[in-house]
């Protein structure tokens, strides 16, 4: 986990494009909201590897949102129930249920459908917000953090210096490739 955090810090402070970080954030959010252990999650996960984005950001957001997900289970379940009970979509869901392999996506599970709809609905807004946040962070927040006396003192703590070393190695690796 320390290496993932180090890669995220490198990405935020390095020359990784803001659009790639934002796309990684959005993919992590989508994958975290869809419950795992079904074909839909596996397909989304595999598709994500064919698209250009920062995978470290994706995995970090995936882990953090999965930890917070129990707080959002009820709203996601309600959203899924609402979508699955829309009369206008009933023929679509019946067709999907009768299509080979599609039931393995568990689309008819309220939590899967709610997480999928929420993830798809939040994908673009999350992308836009992160796209705007990365330059703001790089130009405003990062210099203040770097120059803060508390941060300077924290760098002397062994675990923090280890993380700093990992970040330094990641930066060296990134600049040589």
C-alpha cells in the first residue's frame, strides 16, 4: 500500500498528465462502486487496462472507496431497486436475463445495478473535478506542503523517510524511462 501511495504522490507531483490521473480516479471510483465477484466487475476491470490512465490512482481510489463503501450501501441498493423496477426497462432486463452469460454479470442484483449506475453517473463529474484539482494541487497546495516546517520535521521520522525514499526511487524511475 505504501508503494501505491508513493506512486500517487509521484503522479500528482510529477509530469503525469492531469487527464490520466483524473481518468484513473474515475475508473477507481466506478470499480469500487460495483461489487466484485461477478462478470460485470471483471469485464470493467479488464476494459480499464486497455485504456490510458494512471493505474496507481485507480488502485488507490478503488481501495479507499471500497473501505468507505459500507456507508453507501443503502443508497446504492435503493438506486438499483429503482432502476430494476422501471417499467420502461423491463423488456430490456427480460432480454438480458435470457441472453447467454449475461446473468453472470448479476445485473439484476440491486446493489450491482445501483453501484454500476452510480459509478457511470459519477464517472464524468469525477473526471472533471480531478482534472481541475490536479493543476490546482500542483500550483498551490504542493509548494505549501513542501515548505511547511511540520512536513520538514516529519521527514526525519523513519517510516516517513522510507516513504520519501520510495517516492524518490519512483521519480528517478519515471524520469529515466
